[in-house]
């Protein structure tokens, strides 16, 4: 006899607003879908304003403005203002390209409270190669400008095979920039990163060497910079609770208004996603077929149903299960009980050949 799954929250904690898929960067690990949404199909300022109001009425706390590059939207100040007027905490995830001091002042005045800036590597040549454009110097020059404003600041260090051996120096770069929060994030293999997986996948030795480095940094920076680390699933024995569980903690709205339970859900072929142009946000969260699809445990295979971890990982990542097995209902192959767990052993084996580079 299985135990019932925990109840679904009345609302997500956060709303991720993918304002556009336009971006000046072409990062090798971009999480955007391989088939990006067209600029002329993006939903309007009024659509977003209505979505933000509905989100706040549901009890959503955080609004994350992302893309692509949010700065590509000319109405960005209006969107930030709409988020704040709705009572949401507004965070922007940006490349920094095109963000002048004057423009930043306007965004802060509109209500921007937090800014997240990612670095692709610690030296300019490598960072620009990974980003697909000259952006590293722009990011470094932007940091002292950010410090002029009352604005919480996060640095995201994106790590992978090409820079993980220099992790200590990479952390030192971030420490010198003195953010409020530092996230060390291994590439997660979805979207364009999946195409470049063989190029980006670190070796098992690299991953294990990085663990004490991260722990030492956490201790050294405690009380000054909050540090979090996100490791790649492929080196684990148990799956993570992907985005806190399918349809449990977050809702993502893509540039054309489709509501998804995670960044990559659209890769699952038998799912269709309701649009905020046609449906209220609360209905989508509570009742839409896509959000219901992998909630609870009715979909789970028997192995997962009797596993005590199901209330911690909620069955793992459905997108990853689909990508690695072709079946979105399969046991997440990260799990040691999956019949497909062995496939990870081959995927995390270093590929010595120079492989094609795919860019969005």
C-alpha cells in the first residue's frame, strides 16, 4: 500500500517570465528551447501586466524576468513597474549587454530589486568563446555601476568541463566583485546544452575535486556572501526534486504566453500548454492538463510508488527521463533503481574528439 502524495500548493512560489528569446549572447549551454519563439509573436505589455496581477492574487511572491535577454524588450521599465505594483519581488536575470548606468537607474526607479549576472569563465578569451560574443569585459565593467544602486546582486558562475579545473580562481574572481549572493551552477543538459553535452560534460574526477573547493568557499564566505551550488544530475545516485517537483513551486510563462511547469517541459511531445491569453493563471495552475500530468503519484512506475524518497524528489525530472529513455513516465535514469541508470556511466565518460559547437 502506497502513501498519498503531499498536497499541491495553492500557488507557485515564483513566476518566471521569459519576456523574449532574443539575446545578444549565444551561449553553448543556453537553456532556451532549440526552437525559439519569434519576436513578432511575443505577448504584449498589457498581457504581462494582467499575468503579474493574477500571480500576486494567487499568492506568488517572486517575479523573475528573464529571456533571452530582458533588455531586448523596450517596455522593460513598464513591466518592472507592473510587477512591483502587483506586489511582487522583482528580479532580473541579464547578460548586462546594453545596460548603461542611465538605463539601470530607470529600471531601479521602476521597482527593480534584484539583479543576477552570469559569468561564463574567468578569462576574457574563454568566456567570450563560450558566450559567442564579446561580453566578459562588459560584465566586469557593469559591477561597479550596480554598486551605486540600492539593488541586491547575485553572481552566477556557470561551470563545465572547460573551466571546472580553475574553480578556485573563478570563485576568487566572484569574491573580488563582492556580490550579495553567489551561485556556482553546473550546466544542466537541456536545450542547447544537450546538443553540446559531450563538449561541456565534466569528468567524474573534476566533479569530485570541486566538492571540497565549494565547501571551503562556503565556510570562508559565511556571513558575507551567501553561496549556493548546483551540481549535475548525471553524477548522482538519486534524482533531485526538479524545480521543486512538477507543478509544485514554479510556473514559467514563455514569450508567446504558454504556461509551463519548467523550462524544458515543451520537449515532452504529448503535452500541450495553455496560454495566458486564453486562461486565468489560477486555472492553469490548478486545473490545466499539463500541470496535472505529473503531479501526485498516479503516473509513477511501481518502483517509485513504494520508494520512501518519492515525497522528497517527486519522481525526479520528467524531461530528463524523456531525453534519456524516450519515456517521460520512466524512472529518472539518475536513480540507481532505474534500469537505464547504466546509460549515465557512458554519458559522463570524457569524449576526447573535438566536437561540433551548436549555438542558438
